C-alpha cells in the first residue's frame, strides 16, 4: 500500500511543517489496517518531482511514518479490540496466504505478522539524493530498498548492481563516520546494528512505445520482449514484489504508452512485423503448419511472432478480457511468468498479495543505527533558498539579519508542465547528459523545454546523477567516471526542427563579484536563518543536548552555526522549535555540509541527527572558462572518445546510424550539422520509420579534461523558427 498526502499544490510544497499530523495519521493506519498489509510504501519517487523538498526533509517524514505505523501495528496486536480488523481478513487466512501457483508474486508472507514499512521508491539510479538520504540515517527507518525501473531491458541487472553497490558503500561510509564520532556522541556507536533490506520494484514498465507504435504488432512485440527480458532477470535476482506499470491503457503526455491492456479492436496502424527470435535461443526460421492465432486490440498474433515453433501456455491469455480491455502479449506473459526457476513456483498477480517463502528472496545487508524516537526536521527561513537539484540550501542573506542579496544565478529550469496542453506552442522536451567512458549516462533531472528563446544551462558536477536510461555500469558515482562526450537529447513532437547550441564549456566560478544593478552584491560572507524542529514520538519524556557535530569544524571550516547549546527536555509527542543562524564564506562555489545531533542523557535512547548542505549564493560570481567543448579547440584531443562513442555497443532501442561529421560532432542519419560563430546549428529533417521518438547529438569530450567537484557544465540552446 503506497501512502501519499492529498496536497493541492504538491509540486511546489508537499511535506507538512508539523509532522505530528503525519505521526498521528500513520499510527491510526497501523492500528486499523496493519494486519491487512504486508508492506507500506511511504510516498512515491521522492528523488524526483513528487516530493519537491530536500532529501533530509523527506527522511524526517519517512522516520515519522515508520515510527507511527510501527507503533500502531504494535498497539493493534496488543489490543485487538482497538482496531477495525475483521477476523475473516486476518493475516492467518489460509486462502489469502496459500502458495502461489502462477504469475509474478512476491515472497514476503514471512512478514505477515510484522508488516514492512518501506522508503518511497527511487525513480532514478543511485546518486546525490540517495547519498543525502543515507547520511540522514534513512536506511535505519526502512524495512526494504525500493526503486522503479523504466530503462533498457539490457541494462536491468546492471542498474540493480548499481543500487546494490551504492547501498553497501553508503552504509559502510556512514558507519565509519559514526564510529569516528567524538566522545560526546559515542553512544551512537553502541546502537549500530546489522539489518537486511529486501529489494522491491514497485513499478517497472516499458516507456518506449509511442502513440503510433502502440497500435502496431511491432510495437506490442517490443513491449512483450522488454517484459520477458526484465521478468527473467527479476526471477534470477529474486527481487521482491515486482509490480508492472500500467494495467489500463495509459498514454502519458499524449506521447508514450505504458498500458498493458488495449481497447478491443483499437489497432489502426500497420501490423507488419519482421519475425526474429530476438535472443530467445530459438531458430529464426518461420514455424511450420497451421498455427493457432490470438487477437488483442485488433492485432492478430501467431506463434511465430514470438520466435517459437509451438504454442506455449501463456499465449492463451492474449486477448483475455480485463475490465473492458484485452490482454496484450506483454501482460499475458507477465501473468504466467515463472517467479524463480530455483523455486519451481509460478505466480499470477501483477502486484498486491505477497505469498510463498520469504527466505528465498535476495536481501542486502546494511549497518544502520537503531531508530531513535526523536526526529529532527529543518525548516529554512530568511536568507535560505532550498533548491532540490542541488540537494542543499543557497545562503543568500547579505547581512546578519539575512536580508536577501542577489538571486542565485542558477534559476529553476523551464520544465515540462503537468498538463501537456499548457506547454508553449513551440517547445520541445530535452535533456543534457554526459556519457562516460564506462558507457554510463549522467544527467540533472528534470528534463527541460527548448523554446525559441535562448535557455542557459548551468549545472555543477555535484548535481549529476545516473540517467533514467543509464547503461548500468559501475562505478555509480560521476566522480569515479571519466567523461567521453556531451550528449544533447531531444524528444521532438514535430519535425523538421532546427536547434542551435552555443558556448558549451566547462567553467569555474571565481571569488570576484560582479556588479548587479550598479552595486556590488555584498562581501565575502552570506547569512541565513532556519528552524531545527525536534519531535519526541515516544511515550516518555526525553532529555538531551542539541548541538552541531564537532566534525563540522573540520569538514566545513567556512561554516558557522549558532544555536542555543543547552539541555532540552521533550515531553511525549512534543514539537520543539530551536532557532538557528548560520554564516558561510562566499569565496566561490562551495558546499558546506552541516550535521546537528540530539544526544539523549539516557544512553539507551539512540541519538537523532540531521545533515544538510549550505551553499553560498553564486549570483554575481564571475566565471572563468576552463575549456571549450567545441572544435577546433579540441582538435585531436577528442579522437579516442570519438572512436568510442561511434563504435560503442547499443541496445535495440538506441539511436542507430550515428554519423561522424568533419567537425567531430556525431549526429544521426538525416541530420545536418553546421558551424556558427560560437556554436552549432543542427537540423533534424525526418524521423526514420519505426524509430524511438528521440534525436540526439554527441560532442566528444577532450581527453584529460576533468569535470570534478566545483566545476560547472555550461551551454545555451534554442529552437530556430
């Protein structure tokens, strides 16, 4: 069961400022429904736009729900009369928990008496968001690791390994910090525990089926091949609760179809398809004899379409009725697919009930602190501007009273609105990426809109995370990879299209300040104010001391925190606000990581902590170019990377026929690339029939040019009318 708040303007402000409401709500849910649920999922894709606040605020929210649900479940077990449970629906119901005989179902029934409480599923591969979540002890307050997958089928296991490696490394790094804590915080080392996280996939789907292809046999077979490949990998990895997205027909943004059912007789496009085995280990030769045929959505399928010579049991489901729609081949296969060859078990549910033997599922071991009943949240005040893609707060106050100075010079990007009709009439969705020599792609979410007006892209190294269509190679951190190319991706709605890119370069922000409106924007310091908010979710009074971690002085010498350093006594369910002011040195782009710890006097109660970053306002800082990414400045420095990106392995859905032009720019067949005085003009004239609706160009990266911490990728782009 996924829990999500009903908030009207959730894209700008979602999490409540008083978390006691969330605790009360979650506790009531635990009392009333805990015995009916095998797992609770606390919100959706918090690393993306569903939670606009920073990771540390989501971590406080998760901690609150985790503690509330656990307390409610415990209360219901101790006093069954307090709940609203009906005996016929109890977790001991033999029918509800009978072994599955077919279909994908999870192996979690061992948790039926203690329902799991899960972190919100990640929408992207591991990156800076997850690092901050782990630093705030997020793994201590989740019973499983949860993520979504919509990438290439060939990369599924690689991305799984990225998540697995990131969880292990972040756990080890966090424990080293806790063990090395000063003596005043040594009780933290006594609360460390090893726990095991089951791995959940609460959404997986094929997002490369466009509006036209969804009504063709070729398109629906691509969807089937994707689910077959990913499902087979899921079985081998023994992942919990894989849930297919989406059951009903669903054309997102009027562009990409995710639905696994189709309206009867709805196909209108060509159903011609080239039959191949598609790596299924079968002969490419056409099947012989009079083969049975099945129809779904007006498309007729034959056995040979699936690369086999005889009918298989799952094919009988094709075209079956489902809520007024019909099963596609992808759904037919998914509903009958083997859960695990080792188990000899098959399942018949897309999601929902968790049955079988939990011990067969893969788990990841982590070391995490024991959860504390005290939770710390942080609410930014005057002089602070939280920016999610930076995972930190810009400090913009130019006086000790935190009067605002210049706005940060990295404004919110022009992004895709929720409703496609509200987009500018002439606009296209885009993404800027860096391809690594490992093959991985890194990007800064969200996607941007390209319009006829010049847009300025300015993002530091620290903002990049593995891309939505990451190739799944290790290492997972950008800092441990070497760039191979700059990639500009377009998802065009209309062609022909001409794009201009100018001044792609790597920059560094200097210490000198430029004048704004005729005046220099302050001195070398920036000021901010905020509130540390403490909650005591126990039924007992807790006394302790709230103070900045002594490690701050060593790790962030340019940061000064000021808060009352005195004993605090928290009554049960009390919310206590502690004012905090801060000063940062503004001598260039810098991230100051600050940790504040509440250490109870009672050593039996684990400490609570919050970690957040403060960044001096970069508005007005002068930039200096480190290197241009355009020829002829690059010359032969790019030849090795040019050869790599021209010949690298590609999955079936990727761009084919990339051409190297004389100016060392790679673009797809049918594109025209021209030099401009300070950049490039690229015209995409046509989209090859049957291709995925994506156009991209690649600019090779100079060998030896570092893109490390403190450096920015900068470029400008526009549509030419």
